[in-house]
């Protein structure tokens, strides 16, 4: 049941372990760096809004994770496979606005996890926490307009495309990217949830 009032602000910034059929989410820290380094390729980090690690080493990935965790109004979860415990990406409340009852979700998955049940289940777990535990009224996503795969994923999710923020963010290589904004509102969550649950049940 979705709470009528938002949870306490401190609860929005906690990172409990969230368990699904295929994955579990836990607080992202430097212990996940080696798995992420081993599974990443150049495409993994090419369009990240905050940039990626400075080089393809576990040490650089650990530094990158530390920088993500230091950002304000943000908490990061490692996405780990239930069977092996291997970290295959991260999913974040990349912006938390407790007073306005919304959060933004951002995801980075390693190539081996793309196109599997990992993405819909990770989103299902984090969106369910936002709407059903924290009392969010809105969850939003911002996608680089160049990232056709992520835009298709948002459309498959059932999120509403609200518009494009033109030259919204200058990424580390100096490019001023356009960000496409999608959202799901509290009243839309049951239908989106059902779609995600169906995908999790039918994908491997």
C-alpha cells in the first residue's frame, strides 16, 4: 500500500538491501569496483552524465564510485546477481527532492546485463520503494538524447515523455547534451508496475 504521507527525509537517503527474483540491490561502495571494471567497455561509460572512471582499472572505478557517493541529494545501489553475487551495474536515486515528494532514477548496466531481466527488475525494486515505502508522488528519468537504447527502454517502461531540456548539461568532454525527461506519477504506478512484473517473469 502506498503511504498517504512521505516517509521521513532520513529514510529517503537510506540504502537497504532490496531483493528480487534475479537481482538484489545494496549500497554501492568500493568493493564493487573490480566487478564493474571487469565487465565494462567503452560504451558503458560513453554517455554518463557525470563521466566515468579515469581509466579502466579497479582503482579508478573505486575512485569513481567514491565521487558518486559524495554527490549531494543522491544515493547509489549496486545491482548484483542473486545467484553469483556479481555486481553488474548500479542504479541510483540521482536526485532526491523530499520536500516535493519525488526522486530521479539513473541506471548504468554492464553489457552482460543489458537486454535481460536485470534492468526491469532493478527499476521495479527502486520504483516500488519510492512509491510504496517512501511515499513519492513522482519518479523521473533524464536521458541523453543521443542514447537511443535508453529512450526505447523508457518508452517500454510506460513512462510519459514530458519534453527535452536543450543543452541542459555539459558533460565531462565539454559537449552540452540535450536531456529527454520522462516521468511516472503515483497514479500511473500500478500499470507501470504490472508491466515491469510481467517483463521480469518472462525474461531471463
